[in-house]
């Protein structure tokens, strides 16, 4: 059953996840979306939302007057970069948006987080929301996502300002601007290699399933809670990525390297780039080497129980749709 029409403020609308959320919600809700440029204005308008020119860290309460729900997708999503960028965009941007939303009388705040908030390079097998934050972080992306998520959870006040975090894992599907394009590019350049033959296991989240979870959380999410959202299937990286690349007519290579070597090489590369003061990311980062060689399988019992969530699309169905999209 569709809930009442809401006034929603969305960040990250020009990105993969934010754009998909806007496209799904525009028919039943009124959308205001943060925009940083004239180009973004046009993109946001195409999605059926009204652009609000501004930037994270500088949202005024007056900008959010009359807003019922904030959906916060924007973050610094690079694997590598200056600590200050992660701090200012992901952490301080979230902090300031929470303060502005609360001051404006917003009642609900949905934050798009990630399982990376828990990740320091280890295997995470059949984890759920009780899995603890690490005592020390190794990756700036993971650190910034964890700190932002903690801010969101701490800001919750039941019945007044309810905050909810949703954690997808490896989001894929139509409109993907990162995972599949990067894989295809690496294969075509001859730089792709499996870690340990691609045998690590992973959960994944189709964008349609994640957007469905967002719709449910608008009404049913419990303030202060975190929800893992996946396709409720697990497979090896080799199984999934081989089939994902095949939807674009790309054959995955056989080349593989030991994960210990990949992780050591990535650490050395980052050290060299840092010494040189290079702004660009090295060809292999510590985060990428770690996340591609560690298993991460996730339970979604809480989302099923509290949100009524169930995947609307299986991995098989999602892959078939992607292949059909390419063939069209």
C-alpha cells in the first residue's frame, strides 16, 4: 500500500543510487534535490525533482522548511584521496545536514551507508547489524562512512527526529557508474586480475531492490536502526563478476594473483604516490585489494522483519535485464 505523499529532500541525486531513488519516488512524492552546478540542475529536473543549488556543509534550515524526509546519498566515494576530503564531505557534510534538518522540523532522515563502515580487510561471514564497528580503521572511505553513520544514529529522537541507516553491499544494475564500467575498462586495458582466483564470497544489492527498501523505510523504518539490504543471495566474486561483465559482451580473463601479493603491492603503491605527492589514485589501492579478496556475506533478517523487505528482483533476473538492455 502506498503511503502518503511526502516532501523529500535528496542529496546525491546526480549519482547512481540517488538518481535511481529520485526516478522511483517522483510519481508519488514531491522531490527537492541538492545540486552543485547548472549541469546537475538539468539532470535533476529530468528526474522529476526540483534542484536546490548548494553544497554539503552549507545547507540552511530555511532550505528544508516543509520537508518531511531527508534521504542522504551523497558522500566522498573515492577509494583514495586526502583525509580532509573524506572529513569535510562525508563526515562534516552529514553532521551539518543533520543539524539543518532537525532545526527545520524534518521528521525522518534516511542515510545511505555501507558495509564498508565495518571493514578493515577481514572476512565478514553471515554478519548482521550486531556486527561491531572496528576499534581502528585502516581505510579512509571506511572510516568516513563509519563516522557519518554514528552521527546519524546518535541524532535519533523517537517521535521527533527519526534517523535510519541503510547499508547496501556492492550496488549494481541499470545506471551503474562505477562497478561495471570500471571492470570493463580494466579488462579492455589488460589490467584486470582476480584475487585468489575470485573465490571470496560476496552478497550484492541490485539497485531496484535497494530503492524498494528505501520506499519501505520511508514509512516503516525504526528510528535509530541500521538495516542491511541485499539481494539475499551469495556467490563467489568470480561467479558474479564474470556474469556481470558478460552482460556487456566482455569475457573475464583467467589471470589471477594471490591476495597477499595484491595487498602488499597496493600498500607499496600508495606509499610511493604519497611520497611523490601525487593527486591521482594508484592503479591498485589498499581498499580495492582488500575488498576484492575478502568474503562478505550478509543476513537481512532485520530488514525482512521490521521493514517487510524482500528482494523484488533476483540476481538471475537482474543479470537478464542488463543483458537485454545492452542488446536493445
